[in-house]
């Protein structure tokens, strides 16, 4: 059994998510303790519990001590299943974080996996669902991840109620990925949304973001508007996600979430400035993908070498957990806040029906 100290690194849910999915893929029993020890209210919250239960259901796992507020549990995975699954995070818990937990597992399923997840699509302290659509999935496609996301209904804090559907197909093995230089920015696209608010909110967010980007000398962004003053979406809520594509194939994102009393112009400008900041170091990946991609490169065939705009505590935490659970060795990273290079020789894990094994 592998012992995982949940207080390492940033001491939050990231340790849990990464250790859980790597253990599930590799069929390694783990005990996680000191869960979210770095938070004001330690232990599992509803969205963490949903993630654990979701992984457990898809990989036929058994567990001990699994409940809200627990600071430790034992997770014993079995074989990965294909099929359709439905999970409800409850209230506005982040759908994206549940998907972030599950997605590295799905390429190794014995067939197509269809997920329906209810919760928050655009909530604080987590990736907005459009970041997964515009940045995460297109980048992972370069590693042979075959998945798509449809947002059936948006849900915002505090009600949640959003619905996201993900469809994933298996692959024989993930491919290592190399991306060192950013190159030139060839295009910028985005999604600006406003639900249960005047359509003008989404338009103002997009206009403000466009102005900042053009002032910095980058291509005029193509921003799609998603606005619904009435209808089935659960709000009110708004936000904007931007994605820059580069000549080297890199993708970098910037986003901002609307809040009561926060002008739409401020939201758009904030997302644009974040994107410009991510592009400034000339890296292949932004800081968020720099940590999200860690489980994939740990499992992939061959060597991966990626420049990231900024090393975060999440990146360092994910690397430590991947090294402990998967047994790979990443090159040392610089201190938090500096640009970095994510280098590792992956396990070369190959799918064999319902089981997986390292490539000889």
C-alpha cells in the first residue's frame, strides 16, 4: 500500500485528485491521510467526495473511511469499466474539478465512457468549463486523449444545477508531448457568457477583452457570445475564457468570473490581462495546464518536455504525488513563480482491455 500525506505541497484537494486517479489507473492501493490539512476546514468536502465516489465506481474500487469531513481513507481500485455514468456534485461544487479527477482514467477504459455531471460550471477557485473545452481537451488531443465536452446547462454559485456531458473513447497508449518555445500567437478565441442577466453583459465583457488584447498588439480575438436572459440556465452568472493558439501548437488561457457589483468591463479586462501575462514568458503552456498535464505525461509513452509560463505550488504538488504513486522521476523545477520546464520519461502505460500494464 502506498501512503500519501495529504498535507504535502499546497495541502488541498490537488493531492487527493492526482493520487486517486493515478492509483486507479495503475491499480495500486493507497492510503491518503492528513486530507486538506492546509485548509481552514480540513477533510473531504462534497465535491471531493463526489470525485472519490466517481473514480471508485468507474474502476470498481472499494474504500474504507469515506465520508464528509474525513481526513484519511483507504482506496483499493479494481478494473476500469466502460459505460454511462451520472454524478451529482450538489449545489455549486465544481464540475471541472470532478472531470479533472476522472479524465486521466478514461483513455484506459475498455470502451467508450459517457459521463453526465451536475454541479457548478463556472465557480470560484476552479477552472471554468470553457477552459476545459478551449485549452485542456485540445492540448490533451495531442497526446491521443479522445474526449469531448458538451455544456447542456450552466450553473453558478450558489445554486449550481449545471449539467455537463463528457464522451471519451479509449486509446492504446498516451503519447509523450514536446513543446518548448511558444512561437508567434496565430489566433485568439474565446467564450463570453451571461446567464439570467442582460445579453449586454456578455457583449461588454467581450468588447473589453478585445480592446486590451488589441492594445497589446495581438490578433483580434474571435469571441463567441453565450447569453440567456431567461431559459433553463441557473444563474445569475457570467464569465469569459480566452485561449491563444501559437505557431508551435501551444495553447494558453486566461479567464475571469463575473460577480455581483463587478462591472462587465472589469471582468473582460481581467481575463485579457491574465492571458497576456501567460503569454509573456514565451512558454508552450500556461500555469494551469502546467499542473493539470502532470498525470498524463507521467503515464504516457516516451519523454515529455514542456515549457510552462509559471511554476505554481499546484505544479510542484502534482509532480511529488506523481513521482510517489507512479514511480516516475521529473527533472527538478525552479521555485514557485518562475517559468519552468516540465520534463519526464513516462511509464508508457498501454491499455489491454480492462487492464493496463507498463510497456516493456
